[in-house]
C-alpha cells in the first residue's frame, strides 16, 4: 500500500544532495526522477521549488552528521512534511549500501510508509539550543 503518491528521498552529503522524486499518476503508474543539488542556500531553494512543482507530499532524508540541518530548515519553511530517518534504522531496512541509489531507496521506503522518523525539535527549540555566537573577545557564557 502506498502512503504517499508523490514523495522524495534525499541523501545529503557535505556538498551535494542526491534526490529521487517518485510520482504516481492517476492510473497508478510510477515515475522516478533523480537530480543532484548543491548545498548552498540558493541550491536548497531550487530543491524546494522542484518539490513544490511536483506536488510532493513528503520528504525523507537521512540524519548524517549536521549536513541535514540546513536542508531541513529550508524545506520546513517551504511547508513540506519532513521525515528525518535514523541511519541505523535505514541500514537495517535497505540491505547492501549503494551510494548512487540511496535517495531512490529512501523515496521507495517513504512511499510505502516503511520509515520511522527521528524526533526533531520545533524551530523555536532548535534556535534556543544553538550555541550563542561569540562576541568580540568574549567566550560564550
């Protein structure tokens, strides 16, 4: 059973994002489109625009280091339903790792509702948890 007709899986790296968009038409035929995006703000806005144009209902990404944070922030502001998946849980499901197909595999698992999301605090809590920037010559309190 498909939970999401239009969804996207993201495999986030330091300088690139491998994405796979899965769309299902009215007759139930599935189409996949893969794209690479950069990780700069303008690139993330282009990713959000691409997802919006495809009428994506959900986006899943793997929680790798801190690289997912800016992607999450931009897509959250754009109004997407987001799912941050734990790499350990994802590895247990996906079987053998293949870098080029990770975005596709994440999208397939998301579409079928087989992914569990990790807890991500609200924007307000994330702002409060960020370390305060250092002021000229003073260490953070």
